[in-house]
């Protein structure tokens, strides 16, 4: 289980059928201004705009490549409704570098996830 950058969310990462996936299991700010659960309102698929952010599969289809590296996966950003190619690197037992990108990994953004805040 990992806290995303700035502790906004907690993601449970698990292995299924030889691939790794991660689901949001906790949000620091889980309610919107009306006091209702935050929805996936930025999703381009109209059918998914009404699902709650808590519970969304945000990382999926990662393959273990060795040397503390998982590649060939996708990451979904509920803050903008976009999917990105992604790779993840375990830099120490408490730190996971998550790099989302479009095209090649040189053009992208890295965030740091922690097991403990």
C-alpha cells in the first residue's frame, strides 16, 4: 500500500495474472464541496463520470522487469481524466518512483509514492 505524492491518496498495489495493478483505497479529501463523494468527473467516458474516485483502478498491467523496475503499464490521473504510459521503480523499501509519460519516458513527470508518510 502506497501514499501518493503529498499524501492525497492511498493506493493498494496487487498482482493478478502475472501483472500488477493498483486501486485507490483512501482519499485525504474524499468529499466534494457539497459533502458528497468525489466523482471521476474528468473522465472522457460519460459512463464513468459518475463513479467515485475512491475505488478507481489507477495503475494497471505492469510487468516486473527485474532490478526493482515495473514497466509497460498505464496510470490514470483522476484529476484530469487522462491515461499515461508508466513505469515504476522501487528506490528503497519505502519509496516508489512513478513516472507517467506520453510516447517516450524522457517526456513525462515523476512522482514519489511512499509506504509511510
